[in-house]
């Protein structure tokens, strides 16, 4: 527990100070935001706001993680390092996208194909490494599909080679989906950072509970077979603290944006924690706000394309604009109102996810 408290404290303090220093550097360098022309007009005032704040989030998380292990003189685990590797890799893709926007002075950076290709490459490396390094019969990730723990659906049952391919495909889907979902949510001051903080706090609690009820400590009913739950809790706590430090400067009116550097990194870290903690499908509930944002975009595109084919090239829109938070802005809601109400949705989803997680343990242990 000391490990996690140190990591969380260091990440908040370093995040508060480091994010401000980075914002000043980004402003001096001219790393400003470019606003999409078809969005709400209120966003035009944000043009020029320093971006790529995800660099501060990533750096803070890494420093806090290292500081916690140094302070307790404990060794990092493969599970924790792999989640951090995944976060850095996805953040690098986001950085290239943000840098392209700055260099070309427009709101569009890498193409969607380039982003997906990068995410697939990072996910493949992560998936291959996550199924290695066994200890006490456990690897960091499992070939079994999980909800709140591993289920009977074992991808390895199809054979070693096919099982590896299926797991890589499954992990890639999760990582790309989570990364892009957080990216879509990151459209208002503080919205994505606040929601991500809540989800990472939930994963810190899950990791602590799994550590206390680990089958390695006692093979009791309801125990968890997760390789490094306490270190995963540390990673989640460091991420939550880094997001809190960033949120201080990203709260309306934002003095810094995380950019794709931050949103892709946070989404990938979320998927990595879900895979390593054996809570893959539970992530859908915990990250319900991110799912909501993504589904509305899919519906918007689907309805538009379907009606466009039927109406001679004239498509209809289900919402005024997506992602959905911009739709509510165009209905007259202020940015602060939308962000706070979406935080409430995120909190409800996190509460529901934790209730499902704990409820399953009660049943399994009972």
C-alpha cells in the first residue's frame, strides 16, 4: 500500500508543477492548438492554446512509477512495465499526429490509416510480450477472454498458433478501440482528463483488491489469478495522479490541451490495465462515457451514409455534430455544463463497474 500512496502523491505533485512548466515551454515554442472549422464557434477562442500536454502526463506517470519503486526499494514488474510501454508507444503515435498538425498549421495531422497502422504495430508488440515471462504459472496476460476474471473462453484452445493470432487480434481491437474512444472524448476542457482520472482510480482499487485476494496468498474461493496486481494498481494510481495534475491546468478555460499524445496514451493504458488485470469486458462498463462517445459517432456516420445512398446523395444526420459533446454545445449548453455532466456519467459508470466487480467476488467467495 505504501508503494501506491507514494506513487499517487508524487504523480499529483509532479503533475501540478511539471504540467505548468510544460505549458510555458509549449507556449514559448508556439505549439498551439488548431480548431476544426465545422465545430462550435465558441471553440475559435481556443486557437493557439498550447497542446501536446500528453507529454507531461506520460512523463509524470513514468517518474512517479520509478520514484515509488526507488522509495520502497522494490523491483518493477513485467506487467507494470508492459502497460507503461504500451502507453508510451501509443503516446508516440499521438505525438506524431500532434506534431504534424503544428508543422502544417491545421487541425488534421496523420491520416486515419496511419494512426491505425501505428496502433496495430504497438498492440502486436504488446500482445506478443504480454503472453511471455511466466512466473508461478502465470503470464502477464491470459489467452482467456475475461469479464471480471478469466472465463472459460480460451483462445489457446484453437491451437497454439491460432490462439496467439486470435489473442493479438483481440488485444489490438481493445487497444485501438480504447485509444480512439478517449481521443473522441477529448474535445472539451477537462472532460477526458476528468473521466480518465475516475477510471484509473477504479483500476487502482481493483488492483489493490486483487492483491489482497490473490490466489498466491491463499487459494480461497473467489481469489484472483493475476500476476502482478499491486504493481498494476501502482500504474493506475500514477496515471490517476498525473491526470489530476494535468486537469488543474486543463480545467475551463484550459491553459493546455493533452492532444492526441495524451488521449491515445491514456486509452492504450486503460486497455493494457484491463488486459493485465483480467477485466477486459468490465472495461466497457468502467469506461462507459468513452463507449457512449464512440457509439454516437458510429451511429452518426452509419445513418448519414445509409440515408445518403437512399436520398440521391443527400445524407441525414442523427445529431447536429459528433462527437456528442459538441451536439450538446450546439443545443446551447455551456462547455463547463457539458463537461461536468459527462463527468457525472463517467462516475456513474465507474460506480456500476466497481459494483459488478465486487458483486462477482461476493458470489464467488460465498
